[in-house]
C-alpha cells in the first residue's frame, strides 16, 4: 500500500527522485535491475535531462514503477514531471518563435561618388601591381624565343634561309654572335647565308640580367 507523503512543491522531480532513491539506499544500477528500467533513463530523470527521455507514456510508466518500488504514490511525481516538461516545451516554443520572427539583416551597400572613387582607385592599384609583377617575372626569368621559321632542322639547296619569329621585349637577339634587329614587339626577320654542307645556326636571346635562351637549328645545304 502506498504511503502518503507531502511533496514540497518547490522541489524539482530530479531532487525528489534522488532523495527517494537515497532513502531506499539503492544505486542507480541496482534500481535499474529491480525495476527493469534502463539505467540511462533513470540517470536522465535524476539529472532533469528531459530532452533525452523517451515519449511521455514511457516516462509515466517509469515513474509508476519507481513509485511501487519506493512504496510511494507515483501520481504526484507524474504531475510534477508533466508540469516541468510543459514549462520546458513552452520555453522552446518561445525561443523558436523569436528565431523565426527575427528580421534578417543585410549589409546595406550604398553607392556614392566617394565609394565609386575608392573602388576605381583600388581596382587601378590592383591592375598596376599585376602588371609590374608580370613584368618583373619576365625580367627575372629566361627570355623567350618563338622561332616560326624554320621550325625544325632541314635540308635545302638555297643560298639563304629566312629566320623569323619573336623574342621577349627588351631582349637582345643574335645569330652566331651577330646582332639582329627586332621591332618594338620583339619580332624579327633575317636572312642567313648558307655554305655547302652543315650550317649550325645559334639563336641567342639575352635579357638585361644577362640570362640567355639559346635555340639551335642545323641546316644542310646540298
């Protein structure tokens, strides 16, 4: 038979549950074995972690089983649980409603003449930096030779052969140690006289740092 005991309305279910268990002098593990309630759910009840508990119908069954074990009327425990659970649910609803109704704030972008000027200045500086980086990279690296003609070694019966192509800007070009003129874009066209037999032609491009790029063509005149 259940014994009547006045439960302090200011005590939480977790505090009451722990007090009853300690009065019964059983551990959570022992209570789990005696009531066949998983220990983790007993721990959640004693800690007030309601979010980790199963559906209310199961929790009410757990409280009735514990009430029978403690020889206490479980109904006050169930009422306290329902009251605390409802309070937590109401708080969650209010929190969710505030999050839903909170207006979205977007940064305001106002285009003014001053902002446009700063944007133009920044873009210009970026473009200048890119240009200088490109020029410095070309200046520090090896000069380039793009030989269009002849594109490979060959045999010919002609007395002259035309060499044409393009080199890096500001690079000096020479054929077999003879300087060759290039235009402002680095393009060149020059006829090289050939002798009977093998003619080895050395194209050398030299930049201001003295770095050289060499292209060799072997031309056989027959």
